[in-house]
C-alpha cells in the first residue's frame, strides 16, 4: 500500500483553518469577515497574490475567506491584520455594528421648512439615516405642490440629490438648464448647484427628493 506524502504546501493549506461552517450565525460572521478583508485589501490596492506572499496563506484559502466559505482562525486573522497594517478588531466591526431601520407610515413624517413652507408647498422629511460604513447621511423628503404660486428653489446643501416624480408634471431647474419631469421620471444631480421646481402643472404635484450628504459635511 502506497501512502501519499503531504507536501509542505498541502500540509499548510490543510492546517490553516477549521472546516467550513455552513449554517447559523457563524456563517454571517464569516461573510462579514470576508467582506471586510476584501474591502481593506482593495483599498490598499493589494492583490490576492501579494497578500498570499505576505501571509504565507494560499490564494485558494484567501479566496475562501473573502467569499465567507471558511472560518479563519485567530492566527490567520492576526497574519492578515499584520500584512495589511490594521487592528484585528477591524474584521469584526461591520458584524457588530448596529443596523438602523426607519419605518415611516403613510401620512407621517416631519413637516420642514428646508425647501419652502408657503401656501401650496408642503415638504415632509420621511426620516434620515446614516451608515458609518458608507460615510453618507441620506434624507428622503416627500414634496407636494398644490398651487402654481409660491414655488421656492431648494437650498444648496452639497452632496447629491435624486428627484423621483410620483404625480403631476413640472420643469425642474439645475443650474442654467430645465428638465421636464412627469410621473415615473427621475433626476439625479450635484446639489451644490442652484436647483428647484419651476412651472408646475397637472396639479397636485408630488415627488420624492432624496438628499445624500457626507457625514462630516
């Protein structure tokens, strides 16, 4: 009987990490670690091959970790953290982060004066949420126009803005250009330029205005 002798490379790959866990909260943790590793590696512009050379892990093992298909040992995570000059705790930050959810029922929301509050112009903030990993704060507004008068320009607030028409028709100005919008149309733009609705028609007019601004802005 012939016994196959394990090569050093094979032996290392067999002992790098425990078997794959397929179900339960462990799988969620594996995916979080994998996404974190891929994100850190790409931000530093390090290829999988380069990371394999730095850590002594195989390319196949690194691929399994990044795809959440294996549970890396603490020794493996320490090697990865050292190779990427980051704390080992960074692999778990996304798993531990609290995920916010905001549920606003129909007819609710906060009336705001941010985009005008004159007769025939109602703006309601439907909530706002910030995600530390994305670095942005998102504020969705529901805007209702019932009169052709008292249409005010939206404030210049930086970031980006998306308009989605729900009902009615209007021309929306951005800088020196006008864009005709009807139900189902959308418009996305840099909110640093002057912008706002003009020539509303087919009233009442309703649209969503979704503003995304940097958290440190």
